[in-house]
């Protein structure tokens, strides 16, 4: 421990840059992170609370397989097509992408548009398939 304190004392600029970088990473994740649900929790939301599924993959990927009754709104066109989701304002929304990387960004946009309960599917459609959940082709 004494060596750690000595290292920080000798390399004050390096240590402070590390603290600033970690703070920036934490701040970024808090701003962009949204609530995630696994495939089992998503099915429960769909069945018990009539949640809608918004698939933000491209149309070509969507047509290769998607969750039952999913609405396809590609991420690039999400802001222009948010009005399509207005009629589902009171329902929970589950946002799906291929790997779960882009759904957080889309979930934030949907939440900013006035939807209160917006979730992203953790692991995306890849995790959905890995758990042998049904898809419509």
C-alpha cells in the first residue's frame, strides 16, 4: 500500500488522468445505459403486460428472422418513425438489435420520445436464438 501511495505521489499527472478517464467512462455509461432484460424476462413482459417489441436491425436482417409481432424500425430511421410508436405509449417497449449493442441507444431515443418503460434485450437476438426462443422467418 505504501508503494501505491508513493507511485501516485511520483506520477501525479498519470494518476489524475486515470481518475478523469474512469470518471468519464462511468458518466458515459450512466447516460447511455438503459434497463436490460433477458429473453425470459422479455417473454414475461410480452405475455403479461402486452409489451411491444421494436427491432432496430435493417429490413434485410429483420426478414431473416424476428420475434413474433416485432415492429421493424431500423436504427437509422428511428427518429423519423417514432410517431409509429405513439399508439403504444402506455405499453412497455423492448428494443432488440443483433447483439445488444445498438439497442441501448435506440432505447434512450424512445424513452426521450415519452415512453416510460423502455427495455433493451440483453445480448440481442443472438442471445434470444442461443436460448432457443421462437423466431418468425
